[in-house]
C-alpha cells in the first residue's frame, strides 16, 4: 500500500541560524551542514564545525534515530543518525524527520527508500528555484512511501547497510592503490 511520508514522520526544519554559521573552537555544540553528508548518505562527524547555540528557546538537538534530509541543492538525500556523539543541530537547509511509530516503519528502511530513484525523481520534478534548487516541507511530507511488513523492511535495511559497507571497503582499496602508484611514481621520477 502507498502512503505519504507525513503518515509516518514528523518533519521539522533545522536550526534557524541567522546568516553564516560561525565556527567557534570552544563552542557549546556542533552543526551538521549539507556538506557534512557524504556520498554514502552518512554524516561525516569529523567535518562538523563547533559553534555556539544560544537563545531563550532550547535548540532542537538531534537524537538517535533521526533522519536528515538535504532540502537544498541538486542532491536531496536522506541520512540516518544512529547515535549522536556530541550535542548537535542540523543547519537550516536540512529537514529533520522523526519516526512517529517504530512498530510500523524502520528509519533505516525509510532512508533507503528516500534515496532510491523513484523518490529522487519525485524530488527533481517538485524542486523549486532557478539558481538554487530546493524542496519545500510540504513536498517532502507528500512523498509517496511503500510500506512492506517490518521483517521485509529489516531485511532491506540490512542489505542496504552491507552495500554501504562494501562501498567503503572498495573506496579504501582504491585509495590504497592510488597511494601505491604515487609512491612508485615518486621512486621512479625522483
């Protein structure tokens, strides 16, 4: 059966920074920006910048199980937050998706589905803007979602995790070969 994303998640906007996000070495938190989500659709925790989050209202800190969605740019992808090692918020161009009921849908499965070609085509068709493409909250909330049984979701999520792990290993092997070739070139050409 086909549902809409809003049937399963609450969608929130990222933290409303005014202007540029300023790096503060001794900041009280970190911020995830679009550039911190890598090609494997995972947060690169090493690239986060520290900053100060202040104000009268408590920030919407990211939690384990949250899903991030990059709403600006040509690549509108989802990333799963398994756990947060630090106090962290998402930047304003990232939507935060929180699952309403884990008995119905697994966040890892939902991330996989959002990153599939059918969802990506939906975002391309519904993106707005001429210079900088973006996805409105209502467009994201209306994303059509297929919902198989929880066992099938778990199997798909596990397979997706293995594929990402294999890609990381292959990327490391390629980098290793490139380093070896560079060392050979340095020995021969110097």
